[in-house]
């Protein structure tokens, strides 16, 4: 029917792995790595063989160019990435603490990433798209809701579908119309890919079983629940449940696991694979991603995932 399309931020990530409490002391930084949750999602989608495109904005600088080049070489459609002559590519500084927690310093609001808009190229892309993937990280960008509304209208009218990764910063839910707009997205979503307690946030109901039932009552037809180091679970509207035990891996960098999971799942389903097979590839894509430094570095081809699956033991915890 047409490509899977995502709207949102393209960033570079620069990371610090040192002791200490903040960014204030001189620290050793590594990067830049291509990043931005929607960019990682679409890169994984394309790399596994799905038709995939992104609507985004970068600066006219090397940070923008490394992203465009990566996405292009991995097979994504980059026709709707606009290049701002005035603003730099967005960035994220990530500091990994020894206890596994992370601190982020973002430059998105005053970067090219915030300039994403309904350009002629974006309109043309939506007009031939078969699926829209909506990501909560993009909700902080002004004007994104309106673009999503437009894209959903056009794509649904063509008989296309919508998936939602509700990774919404909770504090945003209290802002203006965010809660009702978010609820509207849940109502139009065919597939929801929550992580942990995002399931109950999306459903507006506590408890896994009740939240799953509430989403199905609102028209969702499948849910792929991400459980981090505990793997993933599929729920189908017909009552099917599939648990996928985690692969046992050494976690090097957790950033991007959920985006690779989502990119692989959506691409595999759209390629016509049954849910259990899509879930297996998604579970593998998320696990493989955490073994590599850099948020997009673990995005994998189908062959790389087959090799990973054959070589990696399952969690028996
Ligand atoms: P998010 O990044 O959206 O919070 P998760 O952390 O749940 O998402 O990761 C997404 C998926 O990646 C998980 O459902 C699982 O399949 C895989 N994954 C993530 N972390 C690990 C890990 N430490 N070991 C094995 N698999 C993992």
C-alpha cells in the first residue's frame, strides 16, 4: 500500500561515560552517533527490509549529513527530510552513570528538529504512505500534532494503518490539550507498542489485563508490550497472548532498544509475517541493540537478526 512513515526528531547523540555527578566537570565525550527515536525506528524498519520514510528537519551541517547518509544507506526514503539553513541539527548529550541510570541534556527546541513542518515533500509522502507510526517523543515539537492529524486522515482514507509508541514524557500530559490529543491517537491506533507502565498510561486504566482490554475496546487490534530485560508480550484482540522470553545479553547501551524493537515489529508485520515471528525479530532487534554503543548502531538486517537469534541463549531467569 505504501511506505511506513514516521514524523519526528533526528538528532546526534554525544555520550559521556565517566564518574562524577554531572556535565559540569570536564569529561570525555564520544560521538556523534546518529540518533532521535523516530530516526532509529525508521532506520531499523528499512534495514530489515520494510519500505520506510521519515518526515524531519536537520541543519545544514555535518551532524545532519551523518544522519541523512546513514538513513539513505540503510534504505530509508529521505525525500521528506528538510535541511534548515539557519538552525543546527538537534543534539542529545547522554551521561551514563555507574548505577545504569542516564542523564540527558537535549537541544531540540531551538534546533532544526523543531522546524519539521508539512512541506510539499511531506504531503507527497503522506499521499502515498500505507502506515503512520506515531512516537511520543515527537509530541514536544510544536505543530507535530497537526501534521499527525493530517497524515492520519490521508493514510486512513487510503486504507492504511497507524501504530503508536506512547513514549510520552509524563509531565507533558498535563500541558494544554496534550491529554485529549493523546487519547485521540490511542483511538485511531491499530497497533500500540508500550513499554512497561506506558500500557496503563495509554489505556487510562491500571493493571495489565484491564489496560489491554480497555485498548481493545477502543479499536486497537494488537499490542506489542516491551518488557526490557524480560522480553516482550503480544496481545491480540481475539484473546491471543504470546510471551517472548528475552535474549541473554550483556547490556552496553540501553538507548534505542525500544525504537529498534518497534521498527522491526512494524516492518515485519507490514511485510506479512505472523505476530509470533514479528515479535521474535523485534525482541532480537531490541536485545541486539543494547549490546552495541550508540543508539542506532544496533539496527540490524534480517540476516544479522537470524544470526543473532541462532547464536544467543534465551533468558531462563
Ligand atoms: P524502551 O526502550 O521503549 O523502554 P525496552 O527497554 O523495554 O524499551 O526494550 C525494548 C525491547 O528490547 C524489550 O522488549 C526486549 O525485547 C529488548 N531488550 C531491551 N533491553 C534488553 C536486555 N537488557 N536484555 C534483553 N533484551 C532487551
